[in-house]
């Protein structure tokens, strides 16, 4: 599969497995990354169509992570976490993520969320 059909993600182990299946089901190659530096390295090696960020991942510095990813790519960033984590959702919006949504929206309507980000 070509790099044009790649999605890079920083996600917890639980969501990484779920996202891999969702990406592959939608026709994309999933590249999971360990931490921000790992995501940037994957982005630089194969420019993805989108970057997914699990805001609920432990020890994630949201402003720093989003800033570093924005410096590495112009691809849309889709950030997500639990619906009760309003502070993290608001912080991701403030930092300029193209789509900020909940875990339920990602798992329940992945293709629509991705399409929304790609149309921006």
C-alpha cells in the first residue's frame, strides 16, 4: 500500500488495536507511533493523509505534541478522548486540531470523522 493511504496515530494500546482495524477497514494503512517523537519520525518518512491523537494517552503533553506534529505535516489532526474529558478536548481545539471528537465518535463513525477532516 502506498504512503498516500497512510494514517499515523499516537494512541493507547487499547485504541491502537481498534484504530488499526478501523483504518484498514476504510482502506488505509495504520502506523502506530510511540510518543510524539515516534509520530514525527513516521510522518517524515511517509507523509500521512491524517494524524490521530488519543488525548487520553498517559503522559501526553497536548500543546507540545500538537505543535510538533503541525511542524512536521499539513495533514489534518484528529484528536479524541472520552466525552467527560472536556479540558483535554478544549485544549486540543485551542491548539488547532482540525477535528476534535470523542472516543465514541471515532469508534462508531470512523469513516465520517476521517472524511470530515480530509475535506477541511
